């Protein structure tokens, strides 16, 4: 059956990170065996994602609606920034930046949860994750890879032109000041923070439940092994008693043999 290359690549980036190379090479071999050398070469050239990039890939796959909203907010930031530079009202820009930052936090939280799920140290990758989401949202060259969850490396504003850096970074201080000056925006931001904390609580609760289940399974396994060890110890003791009885009986037989042999010699 002919391979759907795009679907196969999507499945490759959705797979566990430690299986990426093996799956990629198998897919490349399959395509080559079907005579599609161009597609095989394309697949073979795909690099195993870094942990941060892979976590973002999984986050956008888990939350496609939030990803669409993130990209839409990024487009609004770019458009509003261009209008603001030409002298238009800056309020739409500030509003768009608030929305963008909120969605970055939401998807970053999901990416952190992904890393927790595989036992990775997530804290050291949070900045990379957030920068990748911010940059992918406002840079048209990176947007499609972010949307499809096919990032191989974290994104950096320095590599994608001026808007990627300016859209988020230069408006951050203005946005913070505006929150103080505008109660409505401050309340909206507070609501977003509450929602984010609730999602974090759900993530922690799910992780705690998973760990509790694993602990229960480990305890049951330990009890099983302890029971098996006790049975084995009792069985070993029984076998030792039997061995001692057999040795005693052997000694009695050997003494009887010796006595009879002595009688024969004496007769």
C-alpha cells in the first residue's frame, strides 16, 4: 500500500521522542522500497526534535483549538503593531499582546505537562517553550510548523526577523503598565491567571493520581514478592528437613553395612 507521506510524518512527530530515529529510519526504508526516493530522502533528513521542541509539538496537538487562537492572536499582534507604527491607536496592539501572552502560558503549561509525563526535568526548558510559542505565533515562516506540530528545534526571535522580537518583547512593559491603568484589562488578566492556575491544578492532580496508582501497583507487587519469598523460605526449610532426614537415614544404612561387613570378615 502506498504511504501517505504527510500523514506518516505527522505520526512520526506525534510518536514518543525516544522512538523518533527508529521510526524515521523505518519510514525512509519503506518509502525507498516503494521507489519514492525523493520522499525517502526528505524523511531521512528529518532531525530528532529536542525535548523542548517535541513538548511544544505534543502540546499543540493536544490543544488544537488553543493553538488556532494563539496563531490568530499572533496575526493580530503583527497587524496591530504595523498600524501602531504608522500612528494608529495602540489599544488593539495591547489587547492582542495580552491575548497572545495568555495563550502562550496555556500551551506552555501543556508542554510542561508533556515533559512531566515522560519523567523529564521540565523547569529548565520553560523559557525555550515560551519563546518558541511566542515566535511561532508571530512569524509567518515558522507558523505552519508550529501549527502542525513538526518543530525540530526551539524557535528564537533572532532568527526570524524583527517582528518576532518586537511583537512580544517591546510591548511587554507597555502591556503591564496598561493593566495597572485599565481595571477592565487587569480583571481580564486576573481571570486568565485563575484559569491557568486551575489548569495547572488539574495537571498536578492527574500526575498525583498517576503516581498514586503506580505506588499502589508497586506495593501490591512488593506484597506478592514477599509472599513468594515466604513460601520459598518455608519450602526451602521443608527441603532442608527432608535432606537432613535422608542424611540421617544414609548414615544408619552405612553403619548397618559396616556392621554386616565386619561380621562377614569375622566369620
